[in-house]
């Protein structure tokens, strides 16, 4: 079964966005929907064939831990209209 997942990842890698020669596990997950634990196992294998423009794969997920990019949002209270009777 891992062989099929490995083939799916190898077919997906050339279509992903590469930033400084690196691909994130999150972008592989979005394209393949393979669970993270299986993806980490596949992406750390020695026999995985990478495209020419990919030098390494970041296996630290930001989505799995719930991290966000940019500023944090704070909830704001809505101001009540003052009504005179």
C-alpha cells in the first residue's frame, strides 16, 4: 500500500509550488489528502524520487499544530447604539 502512496506523491511533486528548492508537507497533503503520518513516512524514504527543482521537503507541518501566519486576530466587541427614551 505504501508503494501506491509513494507513486502518488512522486506524481504530485512536480506540480507543487517550490520555494527556495523546498516543498512543504502541507502542500503535498492538500494535493494528495494522504494522512500526515503516512506522508511523513513516505517523504523521509531514501528511494523517493524528487524532481530537479526540489532539493528538500519540509516535514514540519504548520496546519497540524494549528499555527497561523501573519498577525493574530482579536475579537472585537460591537458597540451598542445608545437609545434615549
